[in-house]
C-alpha cells in the first residue's frame, strides 16, 4: 500500500507542482525571501527529498509510531519564534498540495494511514530546512537567551 502511494504521487508530480504553486501564490508574502517567484525554483528539489523520505525505511516505522490526528509540525506555533521564516508557508502549502492531490485517489479505508505517511515525510523534510533557515535568522534572540525561545531550537 505504501509503495502504491509513492508510485501514484510520483506519477502526479506535475499536478502536485501546479497545485502547490497556486497555493503558495495565494499566501501572503512575509518577506522578500518568501516571494513565490523565488521559491518555485525549490519545489522540484523539495519533492525529490519528499519522495526519498517517503521511500525510506524510517518512514514506515514512524508511521506506526505516530497517528495522523497529531498537529502538523509545519503548523505548530513554536516552530519559528519570529514567524518570518519564508519556508513556513512554502512547506505548509506543499503539504496541502500533496494531500489535496492524493485524497481523491485514496480509498476511504486507506486514507488515514496514507495521509499520515504524506504528512510525516513532508514534515521531516520541512523540519530540516526550516530549522536550518532559523539557525541563521537575524531576528533570533542572542545566544545568551534561553534556548527555548531561540528560533533555531523552537520545536
């Protein structure tokens, strides 16, 4: 079932990219780096990372450890202290596009597990990239501040 999802999503790559770009362009631009004209060039690379993560053995194990009813990592409020990271909307719309594209193709009995797999794989990619961007954020508090409030360590 997991392999079928992967093959289906890979076959829908152009549709996913088209939907993702439309969703991203509908989001408010929070900074020049969040301009969709710049971010669309990362979409192919991001989908490659997503498919690689979905294909990986850890994806299957994590899927059994975590339910789909937990909040999306991308949507969690503590993700980025300043909320200016241009990748927040980028990855939130990526997850949305994947789910909107996959949902009509899934049988009702497999929806929950398949949507969990999609969310977990995209969130793994998002976490790495968002945390990396936050690590160089000029808005993050000094290193003398509590690590709980730093942009780079907000989880």
